[in-house]
């Protein structure tokens, strides 16, 4: 019974959420679209003609924003385990990011293009067991990092959702090892009580290289 009450309370909050209502009014797939819009307004991630990969894309809020911003000259490849309704300007790949077959399909969809931005809003299905859910969320973030390091261009950008908890600090350190600059972002559309934060990492460091002395990694 408690679970039913909790579910009903969540549904009431969701329906009355101003960001949910705003998303519907603007024809956006999800309230999450505003998170990307707000980060992009501050950090200028999305540019016309850019190639973007959106990991954990369903229902398509981030891919929708990305496609609008990069325009007809740009390319957006979206990836998710769950199906996603088609979006103009978006090539969707359904599959597991940890599966080599899925990665091969994504690479084929990119057709040799250099990726300027990798987005990851991935989150696990919540089991209610906090330690297990946190471990799965960190595992997804690690998969996204591995993907970004393989395909990002030298001046590429990686934006990933991470949840505070066990493994968070270690993950931040790992991202800092691989990028010249790392900052954190908490957009207005992110619920205040949510443990989520977004790491924004710029310019992957290739093997044997090191960050410029004047551009030391930091988390704000």
C-alpha cells in the first residue's frame, strides 16, 4: 500500500510540475529538455553543423534540443535500450551501450564524422535499493565516459549526469584524468532534492598528453 501511495504522490507532483507543463506547451518530449537548454545557454555547447551523440536518449528530450540547435547541417545520433519515437534530424540506435554490436551500429551511423559533443542523461531503473541503484548509475556513467573517450574530437565536449553517493568522487577524479577542464552544473530544471549533477568536461587528453598548466581541471 505504501508503494501505491508513493507512486500516486509522484504522479501528482509530476503532472503539476511547471517544467512538465512548460515542456508540453512547447512541444518538447520531456522536462529534461530544459536541463540541456539551460546548460547550453551558459556553456554554449551546441553549434550549427555539429555532430552530437545522445546516450540514454529516450523519450528524446535532449536529442530534440540538440537537433534543433545543430540544424540541417548537423548530425544527431541517439542511443537507448528503450525504443524512441522518431525525431526530425535524429538517427536513433536501439541497443545496449555495453554491447559491441550497438557500438558498431553507432559508428556506422556516424559515418566517420568527428563527434563534437557526447551527451549522457542515462539513469538506471530504480530498484529501491540505494546502494545497488547508485552502483548501476556509476556503471552507466563509466560506460558513457569510455564511449566519449573513443569518439570525441580533440576539442570535443562530454556532458554526463552523475548522482552523488558512493563512487561519485572516484568518478569525478577519473573524468579529470581524461579531460583538460571539468566543471559541474546543476540546472534550474533539475529538482532541488535530486542527487543528480552534471559534469561538463572539455578537450579529451590523449595518451601521453597532459593538461595545459594554464587550464587545470576543476569542479565548480
